[in-house]
C-alpha cells in the first residue's frame, strides 16, 4: 500500500498516526523511503516514551519503608554509599523497582522513627516476596551487601503501604 500522506500528532496522553487523502497545510508528502524511516523512528520513539510515562503514572506500587537511626560512629556518607550499593544490587536483580533515602530535617518528626527513612517500591507483593526470599538465603553477595548496611543501623521500624486506590478498585458493590 502506498502512503500518500502520513503525519503524526501528539498530545499529553496519546500519539496518533493518521493517513489522509490530502495533506494538511504545512505538511509535505512522503516521497521517499528515508522520510518514511524518519517518521517511523519518531513514531516508535514517542510510543516508547508514552508507554514508559504511563507505566510510571498508573502502575500501583507497594511501598516498603524502614525508619531508623545510624549507630554511633557511622558516617552518613559511608552509610549512603553502602546502602546505594545494596539497593542497586536488588534493583539489578529485578526485585526492586525504585528506592529513595530520606533524612529528617531540622529534627522535625517523631523521635521514635529515627533520623532516616528508606522507601522501597515494589510493583506487587509477589516482587516484594521474591526480594525477601532472595535476601533470606543469607548467602553470597546479597548477604554481604545486606550485612554491610544492617551493621550500621539501629532502632529500626518497618511499614508497608500501597498506592490508593488500587487499579482494580470499583465502587458501588462494597458491603462495608
């Protein structure tokens, strides 16, 4: 099939490729293979950007959190480097989606939670369970990295939250 005129239009939520019998003003007809390849590349580029963006926006996450303090004598930057190595390892193994390390500012916040807050995002509870299973082997590289971090912290409290509402959530059928 010969494409007489092909152009793309883009808005925030979708990319549209349309074929028209006549060109809108300001668009040139595709008259050779290079123009078609260029448009195809642009189209695939935007499709990938949109799919990645929508995944980040709409993927519900399970957020595993740790609140803690560092042991006396442990420097903040030494701890940060060890934690980054450990988190990047878990991410590289495909268990962890994303993570952040936060530090309390100006002493504001409940003292019993400590000065540090680690946020780990997992795509679902199965991914979190796989990560726990991997760490629970207590062997090899994962044990060494886990130990490098764990030996530096004290007074730890954990929490598990999820994005709300859940993607499968519906309204009107609830009994309580």
